């Protein structure tokens, strides 16, 4: 389909574009920005005065609940589109884990049937994610896994992890790791500090992250003369961010993301045991949050993700330490990003980089941009429209967000994937 998006504020971090212009899509690709191409006859015109046209958002961590819950992927894909997300990375901690080629094929097929966002599955680095035997990396890559991850904490068997990193380096596979030392984090449900002490909650100290980062970087150096590419998932501490900066200065091939909730929340937000703030990693201090926000602004952090984890109501009604971990976040990622940018006086061009060009670069994909010839993945949103986060507004199965009942600014009007309008919100 040929689509003309007219009079939008076109914002594309990859090209540095931020101006009012028309955007033209044809054959699933960006055909032009500004002047209509010769011979272009639009089959549809979208009037976008007052709206921002940007590359579709790419979310580096969103759980689709499949395999595990039949039919869930279709619902969560609709939630992704409602949030302006055109690319979703699915971690391998499904039920069962994504360590078998057949499971990956099934997931990708269901994704195509759902006609939602693009799905980027992460394969399990080790069999059943147990941190011991290596999974079938080459076969998993052949069926569509974009990288390989060890979710949760680092494996206790560091020798097995080193062998996995060396194997991945041989085939130039990227490895995604959570920087958590299991022995230091064991049993913890809140960030170490005064709040955890006052509430009597078992704590996860900051050193659980920094010790794990030292381990990761040492093993990365030992993986070969050209070290394996490593992506760090969900940094949460100021000290961890400083270690990332040092690794970058050294020249290690490392990227990193943070959760948008950690750019907003602090440990005090747990309040009187609000289980919607039961996250992994847990919320930390105001100093840690300030470091995260600064690292996002200066580009030290490559991407911000929703860390979407939809849960049933009954899972969140349990006592804090027993409640389900995580929050529903696909539909609040964009407004929370805009709120961070406004409060930190970060230009929209820079803010959107963390959910477009940045994650595309991590994935090695040619999306996340409006450059001519690239895939026509586009989001149209009103940065000023306010909406209430409630059960009626949220498409996701999970209503477990700490922003439930609050009002946010920034709402998606349309989401286009491969030149096809897959979501459209009425006025």
C-alpha cells in the first residue's frame, strides 16, 4: 500500500531530522520524506497535523506469555501496537524455555498469524536456562533467534559460562546477560537501603550487580582476542553504570539497556508494600535513579525497554515478597519516556533514540529509522494528549502497572508495520 502521512512533525534520530514534513510509504518501505516521489499515487492519506511521526519503537524486553499461555501472544501483540511498538524482543524465559528450534518456529509462526509487531526471539544460551550444558545455538540462530540470553542471575558454573561465551564468539553471536550475582542477591526482593530495612524486606545489595559486572567483563576479555559481543540487560545502579563506562573506554564490545520504570521509580515508591513495584532488579535509591537518567541522556545507556511482564490480578494480591515479579509496560513505555525527557529537558530527538536507533543498533536490524529505503515501521503519536491508565484503556492482559489510575501524556494514534496500518485509534 502507498501511504502519504501529511503535515506531521517528523522525528528521526538516525538522520537527525526534526521538522514538519510529509512522509511517504510504498511497498513496505520508506519512499520519501518531504517531497512526494515522482509518479507516487497515495492509496491513503493520513492527516497528521499536531502529531509526531517517528520510527516505530523497539522494545528490548517484553514477555509475550507464549509458550506458556495459548492465545496470549495475540493479545500482547495488540498491546505492543497500541503502545507504538513495532519491534519486540522476546526473552527465552518462557514455559518451556526457548532452547528448542521447534519452539522458536512455533513462536514466530504465531507471531505472523497475530499480525502484530515484529518479533525478535532470544534463544536460551544454555539448555533449559540451567547454566550448564550449552543450548543448540547454531540451530536456534538458523530458525530466527537474534541473540542468546541467560536470564535471571549469572550461572554458578562460571566455567560453563566462559565456554558459552567462547562458542558464541566463534560464530559472532551476541550474548545477553543479566548482571546479577546469585549468591549475593539470593532471597532479596527490594533494593538494599533504609526502605527495605524499615519494611523488613530481604534486600538485594548493589554489589550483586557490580560483582556480576566484574565477572562478565573478565570472562568477556577471556573469550578471545576479539571478545564476544555482550549486551547487559537492565542495569540498576550508579556503580554499575560507572563500570559500563570503564568497559567502553577499554574498548570492550558491550551495550546496555535499562527499564523505563527504573528511570522513574525509587525504593521509597514501594510505600506500604505496593506489589506493582515488585521488580527485578528491584528499585534502588534516588542516587541510582539520577545516574540512570543521566546515562540515558548522554548515550551511555543504549536503550530503554518496558521490561513488560503482564500478570494476573491474583499474582499481585499476594504479600510483597511472594507477589508476581514485574509490571505491564508496553503501553506506558512511550508516555513515561516523554515524561523523563521533559523533566530532564532532553530533546525529543535524543529521547526517541533510546527506543528506536539505539535498540536497532543493539539488534543489528535495519529498522528504527525513517531513512529512505528502510522498512516502513512508523508510529504516529500526540505528545500532549493525556489519558488515564485504567483497565479499559490498557489492551494487555496485564493491568499490573504502578501507574494504574494515573494520567499520562503522550498517546499513540496509529502504528504502521512494514507499510501496513496495524493499529489505529479513533479521535
